[in-house]
């Protein structure tokens, strides 16, 4: 059974989004719009954060999933639904199905973060782990739908899903009527398409900017080709937007209504996540931080007031630790160095004294004395340091060289 029926390929209208909002009344939260003084100073105009990371299930995905499942016929509901996802869509489908009394089976990759797997089960779905990547998981879900008659709930490639996501745009227009630019993260394009449908119908002057991770940017080549183009191996830490091919329905809408699609690097994503945590006190996943990454990368290119949509906050704690350290390194606030020194009493203490004098905070020390690569009188030390920025990192390098140390890495 293919989800690309005539129904799935129809266009999405403002009336669809307004209808979706009625369907979601009492189900989805009207999430907060928080101002950011730091980003406002950078951009030179007011910047607000639309906090879909505080939505039920931790992302905007509940909106589209609920609208899609609520629109099923009684016999379709009786057959149950099936979805494939590494996290956010899985949880959205699980909760929506539970609220509507529909049995949900969710296929997730075998390497999916345990907190996301656990949350999906707790919301009431039957979870099946299959495949190493989402494409394999997606194929398994579609095969299950064809075999059992369960309705496949696509994460972004269906008008009802797009209409549900578009309710974010209606809320933004009410919360910030003076908005001039909206910045939205993009994977398959469902959220950006839905917001664009709602916003452009009511405020065609508002500029909509989509943001993709550089390693999973399927929209730029697709828009250039005039049709959805598949990426061979999309790679990014932002699993929420790690999609290798645009959806057919959102692609048409994005091509017509989204003004620009930009890309951001992994370093920029890390820095954005760190900024959200430190400055806004908001836990945001890398995909959710992508609009902030775009603002940090080129703040002077956005006309304000600006609203950046934080699409989700479901980040694995282990990944959060890695990303924060990566973000600190990208900002010159974390430095890892490896060097050799003479293996004699007090040598390590002397080295630490040099770092202390340079005002570096030592987070971790690894001291190796026995290794075939080392001479009889040598030891190797790897240090992880908290620093104050690029200038401080350069100062530390000079201090170590002046003290006679040779930095290996």
C-alpha cells in the first residue's frame, strides 16, 4: 500500500490549517514565544523564539500526527496505524494514537536513543526495532502497512500532517503580529511547508527562511533540479532533520512559498544548542537549534522582528554532552591538547603550574608513561581545558611553547 494516493497529493490551504487548529484544540499546547536579547543585539532587531521544544512529546510533531489520525475513517482507525521514526514523529504518533484510541505500531532504528524508545512505549505505542538507518525502518513500516492494512502515517509527506504543522504559523502571527522573518528548520519539509501555507496566505510580506544541516541538505539540489532529489548518505548530528529526500507534497509548497533555504555546519549547530541552553535556558535538540544556528552564522542578513522556531527538545543526554563540548570547542571555550614531557618527579606539576598561570581550567588529565612510542625518559599527557575564547587558546599555546613544551595535537 503506497501513501501517495490522490488524497495525499492534494494541495494544502489556509482553510486546512484553520481546520487543523480546531482539531488540535485542547490537545496541542499554544507554545510560548520568548524574546532573546542576545540574538536581538546580534541581528539589530527583535528576535523571538517559538518554543515547540516545550510542546507535548517535546516537539511540533504531535500536531501533524494528531490531525492525520483524527481524520481517519472508522474502519481505518480499527486497522490501526504504523509509523517509522528515530524519535520525535514516533512519540507524536504514539501520543496521538493513545488519545484517539487507535492502536499504533512504531518502527524505530535499532540504534535509536533509549530515552526516545522508552518514551514512545510509555505513550502507548508498540515499538519494533528494525534496521540501522531510518530508510530501512521506513521500508519495514511500509511493508507492515501493506501486509496488515494498518494506515501508514508519514512524518511529513501528507496534507493533513502539513496542515497540523501549519498551526505553528497561525500562533506566531497572533503572538508577534509585526513579524517580518520566520526561520524554520527543515528535514523533509513538513513544518516549513505548513507554516508557509498559513503565513503567506495572511501575510505574504513575511519572509520565510528554511534551514538545513550541510550534511543533509536535500532541498538545495532538489530545488535546483525542479524535483525531489535523493542524497546518498545524509550525515548530521541533527537527527530530526536528517532526511535524504524532500517529501513530494511539501516540496511543491516549499518551492512556491519558502523564500530561501540556507545550510548550517555542525559547528554552527553545536554553538546554537549551547547558546539556547546558556542564554535562553532552553533544552533544544540540534535540529531544533538550526534556525538559531542560521542567525548566528549571518545575523546581519535577517530583517526583524524575527521568529526562530525551536522545533524540538528531545535530545539524548549522551549526545547533549558531546554536542555541548563540541559547541564549546567551536567557540574556543574548550581545548584538548596532547604533549610530551620528561618523565621525572614533578614534571606534571610543573606543566599544570604553567596552565594555572595562564588561567586555564583543567577538566581532565590523561598521563601515559608506558607506550612503545615513548622513549625511556618520556611521558605523554593529554589535557582537556576550559578556556575563555579563541584569544585565550592562542595565549595558552604561546605559554606552553615559551615553557619549552612541544604540542603534538
